[in-house]
C-alpha cells in the first residue's frame, strides 16, 4: 500500500487518491483476517482456541465486508462529485446537470449507507447464538411486536422514502435557491435522510425536515435555470432639487 501510495502521489491523480484513501484501512483489516485464517489452518490452537477464533471470524467477516461496502460507496460518491464539478468548469450550461448528479449521488449514498449498516448489524447479531434464538422467538410470536416495531420505525421509513423521492423527482437540488415556510430564502447546502440544511443570505442555517419539502409548498427560484436570478440596474436622470431641499 505504501508503494502504491507513492506511485499515486507522483502521478497527481485525485481519483486514484480517493480510492486509496477510502480502501486502505478496510484492506488492512482484510489482510489481517486472512492472516488469522491461515494461522488457524497451520498452528495448533486447541479446541478452546479454535472455538474462540471461529467466533471472532464469524463476527468480524460481516463487519469488515460492510466496512468495505461503505468505503466503496463513499469513494464512488466523491468521484462523482469531483467529475461533476470538473464538467462545470468553462461550461456554464452543465451547471444544472452537475447539481442534479451531486444531489442524486448524495441522497443515494446516504440511503445505501443506511441499508448497508442495517444489513451488516443484522448479520453480526445473528452470529451470536443467544441473539439468534431471541430473534427466532420474536418471529414466532410476531403479532403485536411487529405492529409496535412498525409504529416506532414509521418516522424513519417515512424519511427514507422521502429521500428516495427527492432523489428522483428532484423538487430540490444542492445549491438551489429556495424560500421555505418561514419566509427565509437561502441555498440548499446539505440533504440528508432526515433533514435539509438551508444556508441563508446572512450565513445562518435553517434546518427543515426532509418530508416538509414533499408535504408543504415552497419556492424554488432555480428549478429550471440559474439565469432567473440576476442584478438589475436602472439608469434614471436625477430630479432637480428644490431650494428648500438644498437648504436642508
């Protein structure tokens, strides 16, 4: 990895640096896990040692796999962001498409991260016998428990679905100029799975729940093009001043 890093730094390739920065740590732990597996096949650890190592491997494999999937997702998101910003340089007509790509990638990256974490934690918990037995028991008597869990997870699922809707229907995009319910106007700075950060003209931030952009009306001044905003100068002849105004 050090050799690859030196080669990448000499070539000054930002995309290769992103891949290297995101994947170095997961691959380091993968190589350590491979080393443990090889030593387990060669060295005599005994029954207790074998059982302990098997338990550690069963718990570590899904954790590292989830970590690697998250690293790949974040690397792809950063690369898309860099390429979309480069496409705008010297080409103002690409600005709208660039903001669209960045918004979709930002939301889908958060949705993907949420799903990867949920699946990874679920697989890790299922490797513990006690937790697995509890899960089987709950599934066997899932009536009221399912209703309770569904009611508790409703806000989270609502925001998750809202995030997917925003990504594809595009009522807002990153860097859009909007006027929210409070009457404040500002630029969309960040879109998460639960809220949207609006940067106001005075550098203050307004935090708006994501679902509000699908349920309540708001103004989007840059929905189709940024040319809707601009400065207007009116050149008029000055009125002659009266004697009373001049004396004042």
